[in-house]
């Protein structure tokens, strides 16, 4: 199946709840598929985190004390916390038993024994991910030969690069035609009043194994929503000894202002069901 689909109507309703952004930069660095892209994405993301939000793990009690201190100074925005010197098992146990579990997403790097914990304003994230997921599902239902059983919502399921990294998305969808492949076709990354380059870096991570990443960047002043669609595209400037044939690129952007004014969001139809 070829062509594109356009989302034109529901964004106006989303924009009444949401709030995004004024400029765009593209991620660079290790090429997707070389085995090091995920680690580089993690290192770059960790360097962006302010020192006040970095925790060297000592004990669970010390972690909780410092975690609560960070929460006290947190506005209703996306917050990322770097935790170093901790195993994934210990960090999982702490997060699972936390009352903030439903609003947290974890990216963990095995080789560095470190994790980045993302705390999301639940209302903004839930409304945005639900509306966009619904729109995508409706488009799949309209494709000949597909029905409500053709696509599964995977929520914030954790996906792993064996022996390397693991990450939870905000929302993800997988078509059942991907037999034996547990990675999603489409992943959404949502941020509220944070630097969009963070979301773009994670788009690179997901495109190791997923077909499409939708970035939704929300800000509250001025109220608007910025959307980017990322996928692998032919490398326009191959360099080095082993240049990659494809690299992550943003293929479409739209801006939605507080009044609901927006353009069309286009993405390749075949990526939803391949």
C-alpha cells in the first residue's frame, strides 16, 4: 500500500488542551544500525540534564529523598532525571513501588549502569497520545483488508536492544502483520516545555527498529503544539568508511496554535501496516 494519509480535523480539538515551540534542530551523530547509536543517544541526552536533576545512587532511601526534592521544584513540565550507579533491577523495583509510576518513563543504558527517568505531566501526555493514537487506528481501519484486529496499542511497553539499552515510549502501536517482531510500527514521543532536541534524539533510538516516530512538542507560553514525523530516509551525504544507506530524518512538521489553526500532517500510509 502506498500514498500518504492526512490528519486535518482532530488537531483543533487537541490544540484547545495543549500548548509548543518556536524552532527546530535535527539530531546528528552515530548512524542508526551501527550498534552504537543507542548509547550515543543516551550520552547526549544525559549531558542535557541539569546538575540539580542528577542523582548518584547510594541507597533507596537517599534516592527517594533527592527525588522528592526535585519534584518540589518541578513545574507542570516534562522533567528528566539522570540516575547513575544503579542496576536496572534496583531501579525497576524503586519505580514500580512509586506512586509516580504511571507518569514516568525509563530509558536505561546497561553499559553505563545508568538510567534517565522522564516525569510527564499526565493530563498533557494522556490527552495528546490518546487523540493521536485514535487517529492512526482510524486510518488503519480505512485500509482495504484491515480491521480493528489489525493493530495493537502497546502503550508504554518497554522495548530492549539485547544487552545494550531499554526504553519506554509514551505511546506505541504495532500492526499484527509484523509476525514475530515485538517492536512497534509507530512510536510517539511527547514533551511539555522541554528542549525539542531531546525528543529528536529519542526518535533516532526508536528508528533502530520502528518504522515511524511522531514527536509532539507542547509548550504553554505561547499555547501551541509542534509536531514532527520522523522516519529513515536515503542518506543525502554518505561519508566515512561504512556510510549508512539510510539515516533518521524529519519528513514533515506542522504547527498548531491556541486557536486551532494548523496545516496537514502527512505520513507514509504503508508504514502503518508493514
